[in-house]
């Protein structure tokens, strides 16, 4: 496959079909893009858009978030899910202020060194905020590249080094064009080359797609089963956090006991929140969001 042809086709398609998402506006800065990438992890776009806008109204720059408490970051995160991301994003803001004078760094190795910033997020910020040439590989990109290049229907559950190599081979040499191509491949996977019901007839690379040429069908069932939520520790954690987010002070243990009837599961969920750095005990019988008030005294 010619990388020039592939990149040109997906960019042309993207120019006509890309969703109008707020973090794609030309005047959006690196901090806003970093926030969007963290929020979009395992969370649908429709839920992220209003949360992203509200977050940036409150904390338009890293220094604004760094000056606030972890508890307020957790509160602002609301019900986006996986609230540890809120704490990591605040830790990231603190590191940006301390190490880079409040400016999101533009070098990949510096981005990778920030708390909570992994391979995907670092490359996404470098590409989408700074127009650099890096392979930006998420689930959608892996699926497109696996099908179009390798002729396989599914890329598997985790990103491998080979995925970065295969994706980079498709990028133009010119950095800005490469960054645009990365965004286009991602959008193609999200809207057209989907996991269960790909719309091959509308795909811009159908004529050069190795998977399409092989005649293989989409696998009959999902590669991974959808995660159950009802009745799980995740649900209990969410209920406990909901009470603590709405509180204006420490919450007595008795109030949290009302959240879930199963004592063992509730205690396990609460312990998990404490271990994850989201909740802290106050005295011997109350709890609050981490950092939500004066320091907790260390008992001898």
C-alpha cells in the first residue's frame, strides 16, 4: 500500500466528514487538548463535550488547576467515570507548573514524563497541539491500520510496538500533514471502520484495503464482553463518591452506610477509594474527598 495514497485519501475524507468537536478548533491551546485527551479515555464524546467546556471555564490554564485542591478536581469531574483521571490531571497540572513554567511541554519525552500521561496521550498532544509527526494509536487507529494494511479484522485488545511502527509508516513526512492524517485515521475508525458494523461502501480507502480485498467477514461476536456495571464495586464506588462530592464537610460513616446494603462490598469499595487517593479518613469515623479541607493529622 502506498502511504502517500492512503494518507491523501483519509485526509480528503476527513475534510468533508470530520465531526465539529470543540477541541479541534484552530484556536484551542495545548492545555485544552490535553484535558480533552484525558477525558476521552473510555468515555463517549457526547459526555465529554460539556464536561470539557466547564472544566476549562474553571481552570483555563494548568496553573489554575494546580492552585486548586484534588477534591475540587474530583467534584468537577462529576460522573464522567474513572475519577482517578481527575486527580492525575491535577497532578499533571502541578508538574507542568513546577517543571515547565505553566506551559504544556512540546517535546515527547517531556510529555511522557508528566504524571498520568502515557504513550497515547503524549503523542496525541504532540501531534494535535503542536503539529508534530508521531503515530497516535488508539483502538480506532489500530483497527483501521490492521484492516487496511494487514488484512486482519481485529487488532486485538492492547497496543503493541508493532502498531506504532505500522501507523507511522502511513504518515506523510511533513509534520503538519502527518498530524492531520493521524486525526483523520482516528475519525475514520470512529465513524466508518467500526468494530461491529463497518460501512465499507463509504470508506475512502476501500479500494486499497487489504481486509476488504481478502473478503473476510466481521467477527460474529465482540472481541471483549461489555463490562457489567450494576451491582459491581464500580457502582458502589460511584455512589459513595456521589455523596462525598455533594458534601460540604466530612461525611460520617453512618451516612455512607446508607449508600449500599452489603457491608462487605461497601467497605471494600470505600477502601479502594482510599487506596486510589480519592478519599481520605477524617478522625476515626468520617471521610471526605482527598484534600478537601485542612491536612489530616497523622496519629502516632
